[in-house]
C-alpha cells in the first residue's frame, strides 16, 4: 500500500470498524485454540520420551566401550586399531559384559543386575572380493591380492574358510531391514553371521575357533555386534550395535549405537492419558486441515503469497507424516514384538523397531519446532515482535544478497582449506568437514596449531585472511544491515506506523474490563483526566509560565488530543478518506497556532543571541 499522510486515517464508516473488531476477536479466538493445540502437542511429544534413556545408555556404554582389554589398560573398544586388539575385545570385555550375572534357575544374563539380555547376541560381517581394485602395472608383481572399499558391486557373497557353518556362508539381507551408515561406507543387512550361546564358556570357545580359523581377513570390511536388553524397572528396551569398520587403508574404525526405546506402550494410566492426547491431536489436525482447505478455496493463488500460510502447510504435512510413521511403527510393534520376545534361543532383531521409533521421534521433534515457530504469527502484534518482524521483512533482500556473498567466500575458503590441510588436519579431511570448520573458526573453536603444523607458511596466511574478511568485514556488514533497518523501523513506529492492534494492549484492556464488571477495579473517569490537566497547569505556573502561554498550551493540547483520537486511531483500517470542511478548519487552526509558537520561539532565540553577541570577550 503506498505511503500516505496519517491524516488520511479519518472518517472510517462504522461498519468497517465493527468488521475490524470482529477480525480482532477472531484472531484472539484462533490464538486461544492454537495454544490448546500446542499444549496438547507438547504433552504428546514429551510423553514419548523418557528421562531414564540417557542414564540407561550411559550405564550400558560404560560396560562395553570403556572396559579395557586384559593386559592393556589403554585399549578398549573405542581405541582398538588392529585385528589382534579386536579379538582381545571380543574374548574379553564383550563376553564379560554380556554374561554379567547368571542367576540360579535363570539362564538369562542380567547386566548390572537390572538389564535382561534378550535372546542371544549376533555377530556378522560384510566382505569384498579379491582383485576388485586396479593395480598399476609396475606394482602388480608386488601385489598379488587387492581388496577395494566396500560397495554393493564389490561385495563378496561366496562361501569362504571352513564353509560348513553359517558364519562361513553368505546370508542374503532381508528386504525391510534398514541400512547402516558408517564412516567409510553404507552397509546393508545380511552377510556372514553367527550367534553366541547362552553359555559363556561355549561363546568363548566359539570366538576362539573363529579367531584361529581367520574369520576376519583382509577382505573383511565391517563387523557388527548386535544384542538387545530390557529393563523392567523403567520399561525400556536398549538396542545396542557395536560396529568395527576395516577400511581399505588398513586399521579399524569403531562406532556404536545405543537406542533406549519404549516398545511396550499403554501400560500405566499415564500411557492411556497420552493415548487420549493422540486422539485430540488427530481431531485438531482434521479441524486445521479443513480450515486451510477453505482458505485455499476462498483466496486461491493469493493464499500462497503469505509466509505464514506456507508455514501452516508445512506444519500440516509434518503432522500427517508423524501420524503415518507412528501408525506404521505401532502396527509393526504389535506384529513383531511378541514373536521376538518368544525367541529366547535366537537373536531377536529389535533394531528394526528401534529404527522406526527414532525416526518418529525425529519427525515429532521437527514438528513441534515449527509449531512453536508459528506462535510468532500471533505475538507479532506485540510492539517488540512487530518491530522484529518488520525489521526482518524490510532487510530480507539485503540479507539474501549478503548471504550469497558470504557463502561464496565461505565456500572458497572451505575448498582452500580442504586442499591445503585435508591430508593432515582432521577438521579439513573432507569438504563437508572443512565447511563446518569455517563456522567453528568464526565462533572461536579452531585448531590453529594443526593448520600451522600442516603448512607453516600458508596456514597462518589462511587463518589471518579468513578472520579479516569474514569476521571483521562480512559479519560487521551483516550487523550494519540489521542495525540500520531496525533504526528505520523504530523511527516509523515512533511517528505512528504500528500494527493495527497490539495483542498485549488488547489482553490488558479485556482484563481491565473484566475487573470493572466484577467491581474489583474502579473505572477511569474523565474527571481524573481533568484533575491531571489541572495539576500540569499548576506546575507550569510554579515554573514561571504566564497565563497566556498556559492557555495556549492547553488549547493546543485539546486540539492535538482530538485530532489524534480521530486520525491516529489504531483500531481502524488505513483507508484513504477525503477530509471534510470542518476537519480542514481544525487542521488550519492547529497549523496557525503552531506557526505562532514557532514565531514566538524564534523571537526569544534572536533576543538571546543578541545579548550573547553584545557580551564583551
């Protein structure tokens, strides 16, 4: 809407004013409804989490990750780097942790006395074929074997070793099993696998035979150790996966996953309360979907011009995705949980259920994030939030232009750092790590000694130029853009360009009206305003103003209040209306009085300047 004088805001018909009030009332009702929805979503979100998951993961990880191998206190699962260390861990800390306590008449192991080992653990590996990489002709006499990195094309599916047990025969992966994303590859389910016995001695004998018969060879690329626990005290399943990757460069890279999830739902009364919140959430979703459908039908393409409408659609899509994943996860849990719990002599694959539970938790976390972002739509009617949203909307083009230049410089330095230090410094080992390293440098978290050691000359030059261009120039330009636009918004707000209504004032006004109706607060009368005006006049007399100045000021104040009430009203729309003859007369008299005051001040200022100039130096 083109900018016009604030005097154009007069003469609004009463039906438009009542329409505006009805719109405000509708907005407040929508805010109240959304707050109820947000509270329900928060209960639903935090209801699926459990504060004991962290402590359970910490306890179990300390058993299998921090326990040292026999004879070497410095080596544990986190630090193993040789095949010999891997077998020491398998026959030492792993077995000691799995077979923690065997109770009388109970063949199940109780880790830390509280966590029951479900079924038996499973160990599996994936391999690659020999001669899957190309060797330079000059080195072929020296290299009789060559094993490339793991890919589906390079995978070995033939039997090897003794070839008479399952650990020496390839097992095809199942269709529904999720893939595992490791450090140096992406691995599917299946491979060469075996399960450990419920007896510790039999399991130790099994591992010893595998070590002596070279179950892990140069063709091995990854070994997975999977097992599951259940803690009845907190009703949590803990699904553990220990991973040892054998990259083509040699050595071992270890990683791990500990998923503590609640697979047995609707056990306590609180669980049934969460179930009722799920039903309410679905009802809210149907209502909001219907509302947005009506808006799209009414406004058509104009609906998609508002950023808040796009946020509404994104939130609805995330809610539907969360419901779909939760439904699929509950169905799979219902179908698979009981058969898995009955397979006490086999490996129960709870990893599939844990994977979808984590997937649902991630989606619901993103959903509640955008749900809280939507609250800014309503509190933008507040003074501070209005200034913030106005600042961002005004400078968005400048920020986009600045961001383009900023990320170009950042990507340039990321490529430079990757090429200069990628082979020596871990923070720059990949292009992705190098990009993150740039942000860490801006935040003050960087390894200057590492880049200086990698390149004594180019390292310091790289660091100094990056700090100068990015930290001292680009970031200060960004702050200058925000600061300049915010100053403009504050200036516009001070002269009357403000939201149509402020939410805080509306709530306060409604609160005061309720107190007045309940006779808990006295209504403010016009007499009080008259008393305040009399007090101001009395103070002016005490300060030496004559009666003509006081009467003139009071007259101008009355005109100003009448005109502001008529033309600066924030409860009416900003539509242009023609000024009537009576309104023009009031404006003219107001301008004349202002001109008289300016002339009077100018005369006084001239007299003061003449007296100052007459003073001897």
